[in-house]
């Protein structure tokens, strides 16, 4: 047996050691989920709803503990971690209600001696693979609709942040959700992925992570024709129009960009600012960014924590170096605090200007606290720069003109659009992307549909 060492990315300290699941254990848990499905799906929607509500109450009771656990294994500031707990609970709240709103319908028959009924049924056993950057919210965003629909659920959390998932599942069991109806596995990622995509009992895969891994999982799902929801990579632009409220644009940009030290899938990765306001906007932005405090997320007044690991740290450094080699100017940041031996990595919040459009940072997701700025003259130029990517998860723009706003909204190729809003997320709205940023939506009334099958019944009289 091999082990997983969970470390605090702010210090490199080992905080827990877990045993990695072997293949036989993963298969056994999937088999148990299949067995539990036969009874879980038979519970009434109201019974499942009540259990989800109890789970949400358990999480609220343990909010502080869960927030501290997220900060310990993920590194984000405690205030952000507590906010994530609240965000995670909101999905359980929402789908506890949606469980009671899975409606069928009757359809007028085309002949007199028939009746036609359409029903919705749970899809079956659901397997989830979740990321490290939101270890609570990404788990509940998948588990809550699956369980609400009548599916059983098995999740593989990221090895960097498994403790939050484990605790959430313990609380689900304590709330009365059967142990085999919601489970976790900790195996090697390729092995678990192979079991999840090949096991005939699993009828749906839901994944949040990189586009290359998402594509691989989709290919492997084809052999057993599994349903899939994929929330994949992003490369979000922010457009700041000439008439934008610059104070609002700066405030929202900093909030969106530096949440979790820039390690979010909807984090703004490119600022596209009108040439007539770029100087004023940049001055306000740099002034605000310089006030951000970097450090251990458990310390007071910390605004952003560490980079999750060396791989992420090296990518950020490389992108900054490549951009500056092509003429980009560092306005603030580009300082580092790291220790390879201890295993912690910090990057000061960084603003780059005069960034060449050919730079890697303008085409590849950074996942770090770096803002590159370029300029535009016409709306169509801004839209062309923004859409020049295979990704289409989230975009943001700032304008006080409804005509400009509608033009941007209708021409930007993204699934999530923030108009004067840097935080367009919520349990009650559909979250997901276009192009290579994914398939399907999570959240909102749309979020439970991927866990349901449609059955048509034709009744002859």
C-alpha cells in the first residue's frame, strides 16, 4: 500500500497521511454504490430532500472546522475558506428543493386509443473527480444534484486536498445519507479514472479539471457510452470600455483575479483596456494591488495565500519571464517567497503592462496572481482578442452603456458573462462553458438534468 501525504502549502508541513486506495477497493466501492442505488432511488423526493437538508445543517454546525481544514490543505485565506463552505452549502440547499421539482409530463396522443407519459428517472451510479482549488464547493456542486435526483455518488478528490471531501462525506453519513450512497476513493488518478470510465455500473462521469484530462476521460467513456459533464479549463478576459466606471472595474477585477491567489477556473487572465483609459485604470489597479497582503491563510488580514505546488509556481514564473522577454513591463509584484526543500511557494500579486499578444500568458491559463494588460481601440478588436482562444468558460466586461453591454454579451463566446460583475456565480444559476471549456452545466434548474434519464411511456387503451 502507498500513502498520500497532505501538506499545508503555506508551510510545507505534513498535516495528514492517508492510505491510497488499491484498484480492488475502488471496484468494490463502485459495486456497493450500485447495490445502494436500488434502495436510494426508491426513496421519495421528499425523503431525499429532507436528508440533504440535514446534511446542510451538519455542515453549517461545523462551518469553522471545515473552513480551517480548507485553509490548511489548500492555502486560501480563512475568510475565503469560510465563504467557500457557505457556497458549498448553498448547492445542497438548492438541490434539496429541486429534488421535489423533477417533473414529468403528459403529451396529447396522436390517436384516440393511446395515452403518452414522459417521466424522469435517476441516471444511476455517478462518479465524480474534483479539483483541489475548491475542495468543498466542487464536491457539493456535483453530489447534491446527483443525490437529489436519486443517484448514488462516488468521488475521487484531488490528492492535494482530500481532507475536506472526507469530512463532508462523514457529515453526510451522520445526517443519515446511507454510507454506500455517497463514498470517496483516494486511489492513483489514472487507475481511478480507468475504473470510473470502464465499470458498467457507472452511468455518468462528472469532472472539473484541465481540458486535456477532460478529453481523455471523454474518450474512455465512449466504450460504455457514459454520460459526461465536463467543467474544464478557462482563459477569462476582462474588457474595460472607455465609459466604464473605473473604480468599480478595479474593485471587481482585484476581487475576481486574486481570489484563491488566482487559482480559479474563472479567474481573469487577460485585461483588455481601452487605450484612452488604460493609464488611469492601470494607476488605480496598481495602487489597489500593492495593498494586498500575501501570507499564511490562517493569519489575520491575509488577502492571498500560496501557490498549491511547485508545478504551478514554475508555470507562473515562466509565463512572467516569457512576457517580459517580449517587452512587457512589470508595474508591481514579480517577487517570490519559496523553499523547494520545505515545499512552499508564494508569488506576489503582479501586474504586467504592454503585454505582447503573442505571449504565452495571453493564450494559456495562468492559475496564479498575475494580471497582463493589453489595449484596444474598437469594440470589434476587443472582442477578437477576447475570443481568440479555444476556451469559453467566463468573461467579464465593464461599461455604463446598455448598447455596448448588449453588443459584448451577444458576441463574446463564453458560457458565463459578468457585466459590471466580477462574481457571477451562485447555486441557482447555470455554470459552464463553451468550446473546449466543457460540456453541460452545473447549478440552477439545469444542474439536475444531467443526472436524469427521460423515459417515454406509450399506453394503448
